[in-house]
């Protein structure tokens, strides 16, 4: 498992890490670079990487910022460890995150 404290650190880690990254769990709203923007930047280097975004904001709060996409796998905070495991498993198994 790789951990990054910021989007910039995540970009650096992903660039230096030679092994596949199967899934990235990121917050939708972060300083300087949103989770969806981070995923977009990593997409060319990590084309098979799944992304699970999480947010404590409502759809109505983050939608106007242009951060929600119909294909976004979103896990609403607060969530239980079991809910996280189910979403990660679904994303890795069939790509839907549902």
C-alpha cells in the first residue's frame, strides 16, 4: 500500500513506483488539485488503475464545482470499513464500484 499526504506527493509516488497500482482511493475535494484531477493526471501513466473517490460533501455541494462525473465511483463519508471493502472489491472485480 502506498500513502500520500497530498496530490503532489501522490504524483511523485506514482511516478517512482514501478509496480502496478490497481486502485487509488482519494478525496474529491483537496487543496490545489481535486481527486478527479489527480486521477486524470495519472491516467496516462496508469491506464488500468481504478479510482474510488470519497467525499463528505453532498452531490449538490460538489456538483457545481465540476467535480462530479457520471462515471465517478463515489463513496460518501462517513462510511464503515465494511462499506469501503465492498466498494473496493466491486471496483477491482468488475470496475463498477456499485
